[in-house]
C-alpha cells in the first residue's frame, strides 16, 4: 500500500496513474469512448462476470472499438447477474442483466455499434457519482 506523506507523493501517483490510462497507446478522454462497468461482486463472479469481462475486453479490441472496461462492485441486481453498465459517449448509462458471452456479443454488435436498444435492460436503481 502506498502512503502519501507529501504533495509531491500525491503528484507522483497522479502522474503514474495518468500514464496507465491509455487506449491503443494514446491518452484519451473517457467521456469520448464507450465505458463499460462489469459487476464483480460475489454474486457476479459466481455467475460468470469475469468471463464476460475478459470477453468484452478481447472482442472490443479485436473489433477496434475504443472502450474502457472496468470492474465495479455489486450493483444491486443479484437476481440478474452477471450485470454490466454501458455508457455510450453523450448518453446516459444503460444496465444489462443476465449477460453471458452470447449476450455480450449482441450488446457489442447491436447496442454499442448501432445504438439499437435490445432486451435485457434493467431499471437503474442507483446513481453514479
């Protein structure tokens, strides 16, 4: 664990973190790319969310879709795990439930690439800060 004792320590951490946030070797504005959060709480992991997250990362890269795929904790949808939140640039986030590899592929092809709403959208029950 890193201990921050001075402002210089904090600046160094910020600089190192900034270097790690890169897509295709270039810095990017996260608000201008697709953002996907995969629910990796206990029920999500048990339902296969890790496999879904790995699939999304691999397939988005293969299809040359600039996206930031991250993990988050439990989103409150234990009945619908695995769950993912997808935010297209300039649009509100949409949460999909019961996402397996086949559903993740459909989300990429139909929702992310074409903006087409598909089955599996859950009502939002939380706010992202």
